[in-house]
């Protein structure tokens, strides 16, 4: 959610920078114009011309006035360059840099890294855009976690059904269509989940088994059905690709259907 805080307008910043540059140019132009049109400068020119006419000074002395005007011109140009450099620096720091920062972070998000969290320090429209991107990644993470939970629930149901049918082979032919449909649903959800695979997730992601799965794994470990190394291996596989831990245990041949059902339903 965007924070309710006092904001500065990006438009006002741009107008302010433009006015600073315009003021600097006007200041330099007026300073030179006033210098040339000033009574003091004109008196000096007239005086020099009179001395040259009377032979008191050489014609080269007139260039002293021009040199003074040239020095002042370069000083004014230096001030203009300095002001422009400061304005450019402010523009880069306050506008260009945050935009480039967002572009770089957005590329990571586009590549699948939803752990990116934009840290926006300004209080303008650029900051609002960054916060909206943060909200977008958070919403995507919630969707992915919900999809993972849905996939785990379907996979658990499919595994339990398979275990029960393995114990009652005479009933398998009556539930083949249901079993196939359930497996198809699991595969469809798995494909959707795969399309949302991400490198890492900042929040909402489970860094361990879900409470239900952890209780199941702890019970199986306590009964010495699996070892601690096998426990850690199942945890690693579950974190890498997701899925119901019961299905992973069966896939690795660490447990059979009867033992799994016993720990799932106390049978």
C-alpha cells in the first residue's frame, strides 16, 4: 500500500530546474549588457579614445578595456557552467538515478526474482511507481504460494488414494477413472506452478515444511522409519521443487503405502 505522506511533485522539480537555468542565463546576459551600457564603462571608453586622439596613450591601450570585459565574460560563463553542473547533478541524483535503479530492479523481477524490494527514498511520483512495483511483486508471491499449497493438497490427495488402492487391489478397477482424473489435475496444477517458478521469494514463502507436513515428518522420524539424513534430504527436495512430502518419501522408497497411511490417518 502506498503510504500517506507529504509528497513533492516531479513536475515542480522539473520546473524549478528549468527556472534555475533560465535565471542563470538571464543573469549572465544582463550582467554583460549592464556592464557595456554602464556610464562608468562608457566614460572609460571615451577617456581612452580622447587620450589616444591627443597622443597621450597608444592605440593598444583601448584593448585593456576589452580585456577587462573579456575577463568578466569568462567569469560569467564560469558561473553559468557551475550552476548548470549543480542542476545536472541534482537532476541525476533525484530523477535519473531512481529511474535507472527501478529499471535495473524491474529487469530482475522480469527474470523471475520476486525477492526484489525497491527501496525508494524520494517522496514523489517516482517513489509511488516504485511502491506499486513492490505491491505487484508481493501480490505475485501470494498467488504463487497459494498455487503451491493447492498443488501440495492435490498431490497429497492423489498419494493417499494411491496408497489406499494399493492396499485394496480388488477396488482399483472401480476407481481408475477418478484416480486418473486426480493425477491429471495434479499435473495441470504442476504445469501452472512451473510457469510461475521463481528464483527466490522475499516473504510468504515457506522455508520449512508446512505445519501439517512437519508433524507428519517428525512422527515418521520419531518412529525410526527414516533417518535424520533422509529427513533433511526430503526437506531439501521439497524446498527445491515443492510437492507433498508423502509423495517424495514414496518416490525415494523411504516408506511404503501402509506406513504412510498409518501416519496420515493413524491406521
